C-alpha cells in the first residue's frame, strides 16, 4: 500500500524534473523569446509561466490519452513508432529554431515595436504576429499547446513502459501519469516564468531581444540535431 502510494507520488517529482530536460527548454525558449520583449518583469513572468503551463497541458493530455489507450489494450508503444515520434520532436526543434532565426532577422528590418492589445492581453511587436489566434477577449496559444502534445506523444512510450513495470494496477498507473503531467505543467511554468523575468531585464532594447531570439533559435537547432541524428545514423 505505502510502496504503491510512494511510487505514485514520485510521479509528481519526476514530472517536475522532466520539464527541465534540454529538448523541452529549447522548444519553449523559442516561444518565450518571441516578439513582445521590453515589458514589466511581472507581466513577462506571467506570460512566460502561461506559455510553459500551456505546453505542459498539451504534454499531459497526450500522455494521458496514449497511456489510457495502451492500458486498455494491454500493450506498449511499438519501438518503431516510438522512434518515429522521437524523430518528430527533433524535426520540430529544428523547425522552431529556424523560425526563431528568421524572426530575429526579420524583426531587425521592421523598425520599432508597438503595443497591441485585446482584452487584458498586451503584446508588443512591429507587425501582426501569427503566434496566437484571437478568440473574443481571450488568446488561444495554440503553438505551445501543439508543441507540448508532440513532446507528450514522444515521451508516452517510455512513461507507459515505466508504469507497466513499476505499478500493478491500472488505477495506480493512471494516477501516476496524471501526477507526472501535473508536475511537468508546474515545472515548465516555473522554468518559462523565470525565463520571462530574465527577458524583461535583458530585452529592454529591441536589438538585445533579437539577439536573445537568435540565440534561442540556434540552441533549439543544436538540441534538435543532437536529438535526431542518433535516431537516423
């Protein structure tokens, strides 16, 4: 009883640690360093934390959906499918990095940024940014959600293999995966919130913000290549 409870609660701690893995941080850094620098540190912290939390939500939803399906079927993710999903993460990281580099170069030619508001959300950029979709007074941040889903799909194989091996009941396995997801939401919100505060202090000048965006893009490409090359070589 206590051993099972301890194993399940461990999922929360492991989820927090999981959020700080290099590929996760590289992906979210390209989003946090996007257009909008130069605001107050409190607002940047909230914006960064929201981006990370939405990423974690997508990650958790993917893990739970795949995990429940596998539990119901009594099987694991085939090795070939798991490798394909991992490769998709590598391609996504490279794509996000390339996009960040292009945006950094483009922002250097667009001139001064200007405020853009809808509802209570405030953005600063030189031209309309395609990183969000307006829904009434709310902002639907689809990009971090989609990135989180891809990461969750790629990690579902390893996670379900772990819970199949360590836990004996489906109830305990689902609780473990849920707490793991909650931990990853909290961990990524913390990581990206801290990044938002740092950006508010560093990116008060547009040129600095562009350099940070370019650095995040380059880092994402490097991590993507390091992640994907062993899968295809």
